[in-house]
C-alpha cells in the first residue's frame, strides 16, 4: 500500500474542509473546486450529449472503439458531484477500457429527492439503447452513490424487460442505506465518508421513505440474470460490508461476481488516481475487466 501517498492526500483534504452551514449550492461549488485541478487522462476528447434528462459527457480517444459504451455514474451521496468532478475516473476508464465512456449527470437532492437520481440513471441507459448500441457492448459502472445507480439500472432493466448490459463495475458502492452492515458501526475511524455524513446523504435523498425500497437501493433485489460484476472496495471504509454482502448475494443468484478489497484504501480512492498508485490500479483493473467483456461491432457515431 502507498501509505505515504494516502497520508499526504488525507492531510491536504483536512486542510480544505467543507464550508460550515453551507447551502447545497455552496457545498457543490466546494466539491467541484477540490476536484477541478485533478489532471485527466491525456488524449481525452470530451463532448456534451443529450443523454437522459440531464445530459452527460461523452469521452473518446483516438483509439476508441465507438461501438462499445461504458456508462459511468458519478458518486457524491446523491447530493453533489457531476460528470466534471469525476473526470479523472471517467477519462482513465476510456483509456483503459478502449470504449467510449458516457459520464452521466442526474438530478441531485434535496431539490430532487428519491427516486429522481434513479429515474435519470435509467433514462440514460434507455437513451443508449435508443442510439443503437448493442446491449452486449454496454457496461455500467459507478462509484459510491453511482455504484448504487449502476446496479439499480441493471435490476430495473431486467424488471422492465429491456436487454441487460454486458458487465457491471461497482466502486465503493453505497447500497446499505439502512446502515445494517457491521462496517457501518465497527469502522469508526474511516476518513472522508463518516457515518454522520452517510446519514446526511441518506436523509436528503430518501427522507422519511423506506431505505430498503428498490426505488432507492438495489441491495435487496433479485439479482438473477444480471451480468458479470466486478466490485471494488477499500478495507478502510464504512461501506465495506455493502460490497462483501452484495457479492455474496450476486453469487447466490448465479451471477459471476468478483470482489477486490484494496487494503488500507478509503472511500472512492479512485478520485486520487494520479497521486495514488492504488487509485490508478483500481481503474486499470476495471478497464481491463470491461475490455475483456464488451463485444466489439461495427464502428458507429453518436447523434449529438
């Protein structure tokens, strides 16, 4: 583990805490600001496309296979984050997977409570199908709240009779919104995402609603028939048990599922990829998984 790198990153983060008593808009501005200077993958070409209600950034490279599409849902607790704030992950996924990457935006809480984000995420998948992408050439990936959305879209596609994507990658997925997993209570010193912050995120999105409902989490869903899935989690996370449990449930449903626990890593450590060896290692692993799974077909162009 690159402990010195992680310690440096956490020290820098501690020097730039979120503003106190801030409005949602101020919190989002702060979050965008702390991620704005993170370098993206060289050679990335980014184009805005009308994918779903909020649109998204379509990321290509000179060597991109246009027939393959990775839909990436950013994290941020359903409260902040955007296609721009998570470009370091999305652009390096385009580099490592060889596919086009659509970094999707979706409505945020509390202005847009549940199930707005889930509805928007599903609309993006339907948009991709309407564009003519072969489902066997589509993968869904997300980190944190985005991991929740990626898995939710696959579950909902099955329930609504749509063809499934060919692969799933979940990075530090936030699935156990009821907080019943052991790590939600036993990992008391985890940085970045604390139990208190997790509770805030859940409250602004779910409110007094059912935290186990399929409208807000796929954690309790029927996973039968879902595509091969890679789940990555840091050992130093309150959400660790979410990943352990979901992989157990996927395997019990007959799904090919792999769990990789990155020792000593914190929540959504992929955001630190240029400065943290394990961050880039995680994205390289995810990209390789997708490159090996997705079917390639005739080159195509996306309408914008």
